C-alpha cells in the first residue's frame, strides 16, 4: 500500500479521535439520520446532508480498519506516524513548517529514532491495512 493511502487512513484516525475527545454525542441528529438513511427530498439524487452522511460512513469504515491497525503497533512507532500527520503546517514557536526533527523533539524521541519508527510504522501499517482490506 502506498504512503499516500496510509496517510489518508491516519488522517481519518486523527480526525475521529479528536472529535471523540471533544465529547461529540454518539446519538446526535446526524448519526440518527445516517442510520435511518431517509430523505426529506422528492429527488432521488443524493445531495446535501445525504452526501455528507455517505462521506462520514465511508470515513467510519476507514476508521475501524486504521484503529485496529494502530493498536497493533508499538507505542513509539504509532506515536511517530501520528505526530507526522498531526504536526503539519507552521510551528508556532519558529514560524516555519514542522520538520521531522521538531516532531521527534515534541514526542521525546531522537531524530534518528523518529525516522526509524516512522519507516517501521509505514511498513507495518501497509501490511496490516492490506490484510484488513482483503477481509
């Protein structure tokens, strides 16, 4: 599996975990709508909220796979790939984009250790996600 696809899975994982940490209710109106799959429109074309619900369901299926895969990683390995995908954009302290050295420092790993853990994470996740997709 390519790194770009693994990055999508990890981004979905980070998104769902951050939503759960903020305390979003499980039985919201949107979740009820998604399980009902009803429509309030006369048209059969999927638009608006239904399209959003389909996207959320697709991401939820991806989350199940990546959640199971990340749980099988060693904690430092999992932390390295999560840091790589979470710490993007500008570093507030240095006003430049995050580097792997910055990420390693923030998760208390040495830069070389971070790089090795990141490579291990991609290899392991590739194998695990391909196995889960086959099921």
